[in-house]
């Protein structure tokens, strides 16, 4: 295989990896936009969706689409439940941001432990009813499952973009994120909008967990590395920007995999977090900077 062919295959692999990161990052960005803290429990919701999808696929023969939908519903319920149990009491008390961060990390640990008790610590493999065959696309080989993952990431981003920019619900969500007091003054219930953000963002995370499991091993601890990459993608793309999340995810995925051509695969995480450091130094507001991101990066209030 020529070096050009190798680079082409690595590029395709990077796009697939970017799609995986983007699926997690899009939901994360939507929730972050509503609550303004890094919700680590989002990673456990991804793992929950993967296991629920696995159970539906293997115990009911429901097929990949039904399994992904069931995983999304489970993730949505879990996300809203976590918000109502762990975060809403903190909002009522006006707790500082650090308390939210600790509560989200504690929720992550609890849910991860529940998954380990229910399914065990042994890695599992998710296999669809029919094996996914690879086909050539000019620069390399990609499977139908990988195309499905990338397409799902793109569709999730497009749907969230339309929701936020073209619907009354999206307008209410954006109003709540920008000015909670002002939103309440015009009759918008901030708690309802936050619940909607958790429901939609966690649905994407749960569905994404199932699709991710088709490409990787399934284990209770799978959520944390994906969560760290999602945070990195969101910061690089512009925290709170759903379009930026997919751009950041794609950039990380491509950079990681192309980097393998010059360094060993063990340096993938170093490449991803190296990109994060570069963006924090040169463009802390991210690729698609929003007004709030610029204000936060500049230290304004």
C-alpha cells in the first residue's frame, strides 16, 4: 500500500472517529448552553445508551434502528432524572459552579457503577444481525456502519440547529440560556427549558452510545474517555455551539488519525489535548465563537 493510500485510509478513519466524538459533543454542547457547566454525567448517559441498545439488539432482535431509538429514550430519561435529582436542588440554592461540577462527577460515578453491577465489567461486543461490509470510496475503505455513524452525527447537528434557530421552542431555549431572569419575565419557564435541553441532549447521547458501540467495545467505563473528547471538541468548536461541536469533533478525529502516520497510536490522546491547549492559547472562544463565549474568554461578566 502506497503512502498516499495509507493517508487516505487514515483520513477516512479520522472522519469516522470525528463522527463518534461529534455525537457525544453535540448533546453535551446543547446541555452546556442551557446550564453553563461541564456535565460529566453526560458520559455515563452515553454508556447507558450503549448498554440499553445492546440489550434491545440481542434480547429482542429489534434491529439497529429500534435499538438506537430505545437507547436514545433511555438516555433522555436518565438525563432528565439526573438534572431533577442532582442539579435542580443546587439551582434553587444558588450553588457555585464548582458544586455543579462535583455533583455531575458524582452522578457519573453512580451511574457507571450501576451499569457495572447490571452488566458486569467484562467488555462486550455489539454485532448487528448482518455484518457490515466495507466498500471503496476512492481514498480508502469504509463500512456501512461507519457511514451510518457519520451520517447520524451530521443529522443530529442539523436537527438541533433547526430546533434552535427555526422554532419557538428553540427561541425559548436560547432566551433561557442568554438571560434566565429576562426569560422568566416574558413568561418562559427556565426549569422547563432546562429539562427540554437535558431530554434532547441526552437522547442524542444515548443514541450515540449505541452507534458508538457498533464500532468499539462496550464497557461501563467507556463514557469517560468519550466525555473528555466531547469536552475538548466543544471547547475547540466553541462551547455552547452545536455546529462548533461537530467541527471540533471532526478536527480532533482527523488530527488523531493522521498523526498516526508520523507517531505511534499511543500519542492519539496527546494530539487531541495538544490541540485543546493550542486553541486555549490562540483562540479560547473556539472556531465558531458565540457572543457569550467571547465574553467568557475575555473575562467579562
